[in-house]
């Protein structure tokens, strides 16, 4: 087991080796373009629709498709974990994937939410979390961590034993599941519109506190007693015991190795009971010194951690797209100027992930081959000015395309 000091040392070494445009990737600026309500694929001829398929590479998804069908009939629960970097953290594409999968089936809840804003980073816009107590916060790529790190890549440690979590939620929720480290939380009261509402609590098989509310709402004040060791990583929103849930877990600047540095990552992720884990990483490796051999080892470490504790889960790897990187040009007699050039290493990383998936019989979604050239994405207003992230329209387009490819296999 790695100590906190050793973790901090490793993280700082990783930062030193992968520091090209690091601050830009950790603190992305998402441009609030006016995304269309619906996406017409014909409006984006540069997108390679013929490639929009999941290649199973010899894996068998028949049982996974049966699980999805069962959940859609209201007979069971189907859980998807969408794990990645800044492309996932903002949840633009994740929200589309969630909507598409539950439109075709039943909605089991929003899934896990994390206190990104309280940790000083961008947060999905469909919920808000505030805390009555002073607190210490940690986020995955801001090292050394001031607290223990949880599997969501966000950690919040209240400074007082008693505190209130104010939750504004995207939809009425009847069950709250608190993903924490330390002793389980004690729920004292749940207040809605200044009135206490009936609720019951229990500690589940994963040692997590679960509160079931007698009167569903989209706004709760949860009065909690913890202790000095309590660290909050996220709150799972459960609307139904059957149907499909899509959990988005993303962290700006994350790589495969970032999640492997979290102690107990696999065992904590197992609490989400994932049937399918979608891993969309590789962009940030394209900005550092990571070799293809190191990337393969990092992929293997993360997948082994997941499979050890969630052996039932299928894995889908998603490769990065073509992107730009900064370049500096100095002309004779002139000051050095900054420009953007194609980041050739993105293709190398995408190919390494694809080959790993093929060799290990893991499903792969070739986002690089689907998205096309970065210049075409930019011309179509799908890529943001930084050349790394997408516009909101871009994320919505990619979310729809990934959902189409998934549903092709699941149905």
C-alpha cells in the first residue's frame, strides 16, 4: 500500500514529465456555444459515420445486452461507469449518453455526483452542492493531496463533526448514497423547504451510508454527523431500484496512471456495481513523455484494479481524437510567437490503446477514426480554441454517436 508521502512524490514526478500545457488541461475553458437541441449528422460531413461502431475484438457482449434488456423491462438494474478526463468531467457528452441509454430503457437515477466546485474546479451544471462547514478539499491532479483521495478524484473533508450538505439535484431523488472514507456518516435530519421530511438510513454491504427519503425532492438540506476522518468523494442519486444508470467520473488532466495512484480505487469503484466501464483516456498522455510501453502498462494496471473487484464488468476503451498542441516559432529579427500545430503523439497514443484492446480482447471505440481531422473539427465548430477540448456542440455530437454505437451492441 502506497503511503501519502510516496503518492505525492509519484504525482509530482508525473507532473514534471507531463507538464506541456498542463495548466490549460487542468483548468480548461469550455466555450458556451449555443448547442442545437438536436444533432443532424449530415451537417458534419467530416465525421466518419461508417466508423461509428464498437469493435468487440472477440469479447462476448451477449450477456451484457441481456442485462440491459432486463433493466429496460424494469426487472433489474444496469450500471454504466463513464471514466475519463476533462472530456468527461464537464458531463456535456455524459449527459447525452445518460439520456440516450435511459430513453431506450428505464431511468434509475442521475448516478454519482461529486463536489467539484467546492474543490475549486469546474462542475456539471445540472446539480449544486454546498457545505455549511469549513473544509479541506483535494482534486486528483492538484498534488500533493491535502486529504485522502477517493475514487472520484475529488475529496472533501469537513472541519467540523456536524455539518449540513445542501443539495440541488437535477430531478427528484428518493435515495442518497454517500461515498466516503472514514467512519460511515450519521444522518440526523433531512430538510426540504424548511420542513423535516421522514427518512430511514442504513449502512450497506460496502460500508456506505444510504438515506431513503419518504418525500422525494430535487432540493435537500442533509444534517450530518461525521468525524475528523470523514472524507466525502461523491453522492449517488438513486431514483429507482431498476432501470439504467450512467455514472460520469472525470477529472481534468487525468491519465490512466492518475487513477491507479488512488489507493483502493478498484474496491471503491466496485460500490457502483458496474456492468460496463467505459474508459475514455489518452489525450493527456499525448502531451507528455509517456511512451507507448508505459501507456500499455498503465492501461493494464487500471483494468486489473477494476476487474479484481468488479469481475462482472465489461470494459470499453475509447481512444483520443486528433488535437493541437502549442508551438513557438522565432523568425529572424522578430520576437518568438506562439502557434498551434497538430499533436502527432495523439495518433500514437490512440494506436497503442487500440492495439492493447485488440490483443487483450477488450472492446474498443475508435474515436480518432470517427472524428476525423482536427482542422475539420475546428472548421465545423466542434473543437474549441485551445485545440484540445471540444465545443458544447462537439461534446453533444460525440455523446450521441457513442450512444448510437453502444445501443447497436446492447440492442
